């Protein structure tokens, strides 16, 4: 179990090794730990590098001039170019060096309230969440050849990518409820699963997630939605009861019939839609998760009538709770609001331009991507109901430099005010709106003299 073994295949990048060397040379124990070692052992590219050391934060800072003491938890950030030597392949993210520590006094089911620095790597590994995150590779001093430390059987769990709590899972989730969300998130990002005892403990303690800040929940959701197949984590969230705490509205989708794919309920449809969006489009994935969030509440309104508008409000409230950055939240809510758009091939070009104006240029591509996912998750072709034709026609209009918004008109408010000797106000606004309508319908009128003449007649004929 507590096997310290040599692992010749572990080859950290040269600059990370150089940082370890400097710590060892100064008489400190130093190890690669956490997600970076896990990913290295899995043959994946590590996102960020975490080291743990016996050196105290001040000692680390003294060894790496220019480093930054980041927080109260003993973490010092060292720039990867901070060693003088230019190292090939260096990326900008600094290496996080954290003093060995043990955590104490958990209260409110969140984070430790007190930490204590420790001297041995084993103490530090014992506070970590899952066995595959509780491995260390390094040495206690210079001259000792680096070895893998695995006190909790992480190596064995790494093969099947099993999330197994370090120690008693119920106690560990009681200390910090975020670990339950980390478990489902890591199961998704690693394409793995959760060990039975750990899973049962999540089921028993899921309610504690209510004590976490929306921001921490939101951050884990964001990482989950970035996984190759988010459905792994979403299904686990639903089956463990975590989802019910975070979004009762989404949980209510379970059991609601869909006459789209035989045997699928609404939640199945949602989860499939999320998976169907490419991983590189996080906002569209979030929109796919939320696109039908209004359906359970509108189940009695004909066939979910108004679920897009109701859903947009519910989505806005949820994203606010999760502290989603405003720009992202607004886009996602707009996507939910517009996700029921329809296209009729008999539309003229003016109809296509009105569609573009209604949706807004920037939202068109994401909305089409959402519809593709929605189609696929409904058992249809990605481009069902003329989606590709609409896309092509939209592209044609956009390429034609046609009038789509006020800024595209050949006159602005100042021009119209001066010409009509009209003060600013609602009358002017109505005239500009009407000019825009006419120019969208017929681009030929978008010419200064024509627009001003139309403006004059609008003013004279106004009631
Ligand atoms: P990722 O690859 O997504 O960064 P990670 O496992 O590295 O995953 P981090 O948030 O970077 O996640 O955390 C680094 C390490 O710190 C983890 O591998 C784990 O050992 C430990 N850790 C993080 N959060 C917790 C927690 N809430 N409780 C216990 N240990 C934690
Ligand atoms: Mg990490």
C-alpha cells in the first residue's frame, strides 16, 4: 500500500525538474503532486504544475526571486521563466509550490479554517481528496533518486480512472462538500467512474452542497462542461442527488416524456444535447444544458408553450446563483430565449434579414450550433428543417453588407434631427425605427436623400 517505487517513465518538463532541483539542493523535500502528476501518469498533458515541499513559504520565496506568495494556504507561485535559463516549451502558467500542510477545523462543510504546516509528504497527501490525486513523485533531499509515493493506492485506481475518497468518504465530504462535485467533475474529465463506497457517501451527503458558495459550484460546473463527454458527470449529478440541490428545475426533467427519441425522457434529451455540442463551445454547452429548463414549469401549457421565455428567466436566475460572468450569462440566456426559432423556406431575403436583426449577428452561429445539438439529441439529422439552408442564406446576407441595425443606415439621428428640425425624443426614435424597417425590407432605400425624404413624409403623416 504505502509503496515507494521508482517510476522511470515519469519525465517532468525540464524547467519543473529544475525547480525541484533547486529545492532539493537547498535541503528541502519536494514533490510533484495533485492533478499534474495524475495527468502525467495518465499520459495526458498536465494543465498546471503543483509542487509540495517541506520548505516554508518564505524559504521558497527566497529561493525564487520574483515569486509571489499567493494566499494564506502556503502557496507560492513561481514563473516558469523564473530560473534564468530559457526553457523550450515553457508556458506562462506559474508553478504552484505549496508547503506540506494538514488541514483542520472544517466548519460549515466548506474548506479548512485552520491549516498547519507539516514536515512529511505523507501528511500532505492524507488531506487530499481522491486517491489518484494523492500521489507524489519526488525526493526528500538532494542525491536521493526521485520516487513515487502512493500511500492510498492511487496507482491502482489510476488504470480504471476510479475516484475513491482518501479515508472515510462520508467524513471527507462532511469536511468539504465541494469534493462531491469534484468527484463527478473528475469522473467526466477523466472519462472514469466513482468507487461504490464513495458514490454511496455522495448520495448520503449531497444535501451539504447547499452550503457551498454559488461561485465554487459554478467553477466546477464549468470544468465539467469542458469534459469530452459531460454526460458522464451530469448523469452522476442527477443520480446522486447533487443536481437536485443545484437545480430543482433541471432535476424535474427526469420522467417528463418526450415524443422525440423512444424511451428517452426530457433529462435524457438534455444530456444528449450537451454532449452533442463540440467541447470548444462552452457557452453553447451551457445553453444546451439549460435550453429546456422551462419545460417542467410549462407542462400544462399546451405542448410546453412559452417554455423558451420561462426557461430564459430560470436560466438567468440559475446563472446568477452560480456567479457566471455577466457576458457569458447574457449570451446563454439569449440562446435559451431564441432556441425555438423556426425557418420557412418561403422567406424572402428581407425575412432572412429580419431574422438576423431579431437574433443579433453575434448570436447566430452559437444559436445554429445549439439547434444542431438539439436536433441530434432529438434523433434527427443535425441540419433538420432547413437549418443548413438558413445558415447559407444568413451568410449571403451578411456578406452583402446589407442594413441590419441602425448603425448601418446611411443617416443617423443627428442627420434626421437637423433635417426635420426635430428635438430628440420618442418621435425621433419611432422615425429611425421605421427607416430601419424599410431599409431591411428594401436595401435600395438606404441612401441619404431617399431616407430623409421618407423621414419627412413619416413626420407629416404621423397622427
Ligand atoms: P485539474 O486537472 O482540473 O486542475 P486537479 O486535481 O489538479 O484537477 P486542482 O483544483 O488543481 O485540481 O487541485 C490540485 C490538487 O489539490 C488536487 O489534485 C487534490 O490533490 C488537491 N485538492 C484540490 N481541491 C481539494 C479539496 N477540496 N479537498 C482536498 N484536496 C483538494
Ligand atoms: Mg490542477
